[in-house]
C-alpha cells in the first residue's frame, strides 16, 4: 500500500514537471506561465431567485453580485432537484442514469474531476458538506489530498443527540494522508461557540494560503443555506452555547440572515484570493446544488413570487445560480442564456486548466469553456435528466428532456415552459402546432437515446 502510494505521488510529480514547461511554452507572459487554479463553490439548497444579480430582491448578496459583475452569469444552469444526485453528477460529469446508486453515496468505481486534477499535478481539497460515503477514506479515495467535512462519517445528528450538527458548535471531520500514505482522520465537535460554515470557510482560505505557490483545485460544497433555518453569528439572537436546532426545518424567518452569511463567506474567499495575489489566475465558480427549500418564498424584480421547490422537477427546483469569474480570461459583466448542465462543469474546468480527461467511459457533459472566453463553442440544444433520489429501483423516478421552452417527460407529458413554468397544463397532441410536435419528437429521441 505504502509503495503504491509512493509510486502514485512520484508519477504525479513527474507529470507536473512535464506539463508545466508545456504550459509555459504555449503562453507568453509571466502571468500565463502559472497554471490556473480552480475554486468551485456550491451553496446548499439555493435557487436562481435568491441572487440579486439574477433579479432577486428578497436578499442582500453584494459579494455574489460583484462576482457576477466580474465575469459571466448563466441564467439557464440546471442541477438535479435534490442534493446527492447533483453532487454525483457534478463530480463525475455523468448523468445519474449511468452512475447513481443510492442517496448519500457515490459508487467507489467512479472517477471524479479531482482525480483528473490530482493526476495533472494539482493539489486538491474538498471542504464543506460531503454526503457521498461514510468510509473514513471516502474523500481521499475520490481524488482529494485533504478534506474538512460535515456529514462524512456522521449524518445530520449523532447517536443519542437530536440536534443538528452542522451549524452551532458543529461536528466536523478532517482527513488527509500522512507521509507514509496512511489515511488519517479525526471527527470532533467544536465547543467554543463556533459556527460550522465559518470554520469551513476559514479552512478553505487556509488551504488557499498554503497552496498559493502551486496549482490547486478547491471544491467547496457549502453548508449554507440548508435547513434547519436558524441564527448565524451575525444574528441578534445567536446562541454560542447551542448544540444545534432540534426541528428539521427550523424557522424560515432566518433564511435572509443565512443568505447574508453565505454572501459574506463568498466575499471572504474572494478577498483571500486577492490577498494571495492569485485572483486573476483562478477560475472561481459559484452555483447551488438544487432549488431553494419549500418554506422559503422569494421575490423577483418583476414581482414574481418564487416558492422554494427543492425535490420538485419544475424549473424552480432545478434552475440554480451559476457565475464564473477569472479576470485574466473572462470578460466582465456578461450574461449568458445558453443551457448548461451540472455534468458540463467537469469537462469545462479541465479544459480551462489544460487537464487531460481520463474518465472511465465517456462523459455526458459538454465543456462550455469556449463560451467563457468569448467563443461560440458547442452550445447545447437540449438537456436530459434522470432523477431517482432513492436509487434506480426506488419508488420515485422522473426522466425528462428539455430545451429552453419545452419539456418532455418519459410518460409523454409535454409542457410549454415559456407559458407554464409550474408545469400545470400538459399540452394535448391535438392542440399542438407543427413546431411543437417537432420539438416533442426531437426530445423523445433524446430520451430514447439515453434509454439505449
């Protein structure tokens, strides 16, 4: 085991030595001689409507809005309707139809984007919420050099404890390999009045500081804004002695304060990149893993009320914010309405960094990196979704294909999303125009393609 691990590190070091001169030879300036970094931030249960830059008016998000001003904002990014399916999809670049096994689990045969970056000589870290396997070596197995996570070994609560463990005085697990290649992991409770999201944000910034002189990948699936909704350290009624909230949902009146703290953390990460002198050379992505939870009702600038629709397959359950910023490559103040999918992020970040993709089996994702740098690229005409949160043989399963305006389910239900965003009135074949029938036929072929 130790010899195998040593050989792996040697291989990575040699690969890095080979790749670095290649990158330097292609690009001219001093700045371009440094291989780019990637920071991927994914908020938990945060839909498109929550961000000011997207037209949301219910919450204050100045740092995220500023991030959008510095790069490209996508209006039509779609995740899965709930967390684990999205996490599996984003990390593997594949549809859930090909690799989803069960909730809170990622099949250990799967290759992730972290493996690609690790093999290319990057240092890699995952910080935040895991929910992909309880084995002690789980994050290490999937390509990360180090991890600081909630819901790694333990779930929402610990045995004999009814309170949620992620926010006030949290239980977090830190994992890495020692110099002999052995996995070292420690699960502990913070008892000094700490706030889980802040502990993790500080760890993420510490990783950036320690890694600023070498190329790195930081994957940061945040704890916020998932329930239980409760006070943050910036709230007037924050209790530093609390051991967590006992009600699963908590109280949605705190959601605006949790949104503000989410924005605060994004600002902290941006400030750390600037302080380290690597902001221009870092691709910073901000997104959410699915729609907002259903106790939350938000307003858009045009007066539309959006009811949080996590777990639902309508747009409000899948349409998430997506912002990409990299000052040296991406022009500022851009809006993009092209369709993108969570499977697309894997090939996009690899193409941006010049990282070779060695995925086991082809990816379902399509790189949109050309769009980020002002080129047309391969623009999607449709998205496909296989959604079965409890596993392929579970009771709930929904499959659909869509373009911008229409959506077809595998049971034949066909909706005009431009006029019926809540999917209340399926179109009847006899009432369809010729154009609508053609679209339905094309989307049907997409579904059939994946079934085969």
